[in-house]
């Protein structure tokens, strides 16, 4: 099973007065790896997804676990896998490390939705997105349903 991995530097703008990454910035990092995964792992960037295909992928549940502080200049290797793939929603497992040291992990549940005048309405995942996501399933033969 392939894992999607990107490396992100901790920048000055990410840090609080104590010199460590301010925790809301980690939520932004979770979104960044998901957006990068769509573009580079699934081949559908968010502009195409939202503007051309009129789809949305809102987060409906997010759990973060903070393991160790990250500091200015650290380079975080962030890995993403699909833990569960349902008909309309999917769960992503995300883990960040700096070298050999775990820093944070997250489980994020997202749902596929059509953008309509009233907002968003859940829908079945399109076949091309589902096929792309299947390549990143945590363990072959599990997590689907």
C-alpha cells in the first residue's frame, strides 16, 4: 500500500511566543497534506474539484494527538493513508515525524458532497476518486465498505 508523504518546514509564522508550533497551525497542516494528496496523489487539485466539478470534501470529524512539540526550523515528514473508504465518506490517517521522532497524528473523516445553491449535499464518491483512494488504503482488503 502506498503512503503519500510530504515534507513541510516549520516557519516563523507557525510558531507561538514560546517558540513552538501553535496547535491551530497543525490543523492547517492536516488540510495542506489532504489538499496536496488530492492534487498529487489523486490527480484532482482543489480548484478543479471545487470550481469545475462542483464537489466539496468537507471534514466532518477530526481527532489530533500531540506527541511532541515542533519548533522553528524543524522539517516535518507528514504521511497520509486511507484508513476507511465508504460510499460517501472516508477516513484518513495522518502522522507527522521530525527525523525519527513522532510529533503528531490525526484521524480525519471527510465526506464527498455536491455544491448546490443551498450549500452542500452528500453524494457517492465519484469512481475516479474512489479508485485513486483505494491505492492508499491502509491494508489491502480492509477499510472498504
